[in-house]
């Protein structure tokens, strides 16, 4: 039987993404970031309550690289 769909308070989560949005535990683990084109995401899991979620990433800024390569 599938789990009930739960909602995450995005505003609260973005203020402290190091806490589980379901139980508040700091005992969370995140996988590596996967990317396709300009989309990026990673799977995150809470060790304490066993809930899982996906963080999605977006481009927020672009800067010119001034370092010598």
C-alpha cells in the first residue's frame, strides 16, 4: 500500500534545509546531484522517520569567471 502523500512547507524548509521537513530531525542524508540540461535534483532521506523527498535546484545567478584557467 503506498504512503499517504504529505506536503512540505517550502518556505519553512528553505529557511533550514538541514532539518527533516516531516519530523524536524537533523539526521538526514542526501544523494549526489543529478543533472539533465538545466534541471538538477537530489534525493534526500530522513534516517529518523524514514521519509524521503526530492530537492530541485534552479539557476539563481550567473557570473563571469575571472580566474585564469
